[in-house]
C-alpha cells in the first residue's frame, strides 16, 4: 500500500501546476462564448434575401428553358396534337367494334392515327364485350363512348362467358378468353390445364359433377373432396358455369338408391323421402320434401335446384 500512496502523492509545486492547468482548461472552454458575447456575428438580412431571390430567378429561368425545349421537341409536339385530335366529326352508323377495321373507325370520326391505335390494341387481344368497353380505349375515352354508345351492336357468341366477365368486373383479353373453362363441359384433360389440378383431382371433379347432375355454381367446386382451398382460389377466376341442362331428380318416381346417389341426399334421407311418399302420396312441389326430412337450409337451397316432381 505504501507504494500506491507514494504514487498518489503530490508536492505543493505539483498541486499548484495542476490547479493552474484546470483554470486554463476552463478558460479555453468558455472563450468562444465570451467572444460571441462581446463580438456578436453580423447577419445581413437584406443580403440573404437577395441571394435567395437570385437563386429563385435562376431556377425559374432553367425551368422555362426546359419547358420551351419540351414544346419544341417534335415527338412531344406530335403527342400533343395526337391528344387534341377531335372525334366530333364523322358519319355515325351501327357497328360491331370487334369486326370493323381502321377504315370504319375513320368513317366514325377518328383520325387515321387514332384508328391505327385502336386496331393495335385489338390486335393484342382486346375484345369488346359490351358498349362500355369503348371507354377503356384511351383514344376513344368517355367523350367517344358517349357519342358512339347508341350505335354499338356487339355479337355475343358466349352469353355465359359474358355473364362471368360482368360478375368479375374485369376486362379480359383473347388469351384469357381462351383459357376460361366451362365447368359443366370440360373433360379431365381440359381440367388438368388448371394450376394445381392433376389427373387425380380432375377425375374427382368430373365424378362429382356427374353425381350432382351438373354444377349450378363455381362455388360447388369447393365441395370436391381433396381439393385445397388455396387451389380453388387460384382457379376460380378461370372457371364459369354454362347454362347447360341440369339432370333433375324426380322425387315422385326415383327409388332409394337413385336418390341416395346424389351428394346432397344421404341414404337415411332417401329412405325417409320414399317412406313419406308412400304414406302421403306424391309430392306436389320440391319444397315438400322438407316435410319428410330435416336438412340445413343451406343444403336444401342447393338441392332444390336438382329436384323435380314431374
């Protein structure tokens, strides 16, 4: 411990030196504040404003030069003229926008450039399914649609597909048109083209469709055993149900096994239907089977589409 105490021992001269050094450090730290107090910095406000005004003037001049160059650019000038071209003139007549060409668009009042632009869009697969689709074309727009809507006469070759498109509220291209599948007419090979559908699931879908007597809603596909919901969500937009003939179940004539073969009727329910029919006579309407069996309303809502009494 003695050596440690000796290490901390200061003579009087050393203590004076340390004290003086501390005073100098404090003075050095306070010196900038003392200097600013007695000699405050000068700030010329007018000079600063002048500098800012000069910079602003230079910036505006640069923007004006850019704007002038942009207007003088032939490509930009051509684009502006293209936008300003009017479609107010022209001869109006009944037309199918899917069938007419550039010549007819010009006769309707569009410029050759605009007609060419419309045909290019059609060439990429765009199809008009209803008059409102005219406004989706930039060069036609809202004004062109309002002018031409009464003269549009579109031949709808697939009303079921058009219904599907309207329900999904989305434009569809020719490529997408060709990839949409009618769930009631597709065979296994066609269904296998859908993402996530292999031969096993394709066969199950066809078997379920046959047991039902045909789909009345795409949502029924979720009832296929083994079909993941993630797969259904991926393919639902590519499916629609055509208004094909649904195979009906005559609840007044069919035997137990035929009724029980339907996915929405169990063996016990089929037996109850037959027993009720034998006891009370024929059903007058499909809804009367609710007197014979107990089933959830959600199931009956789907089942009654497949029932008949005639």
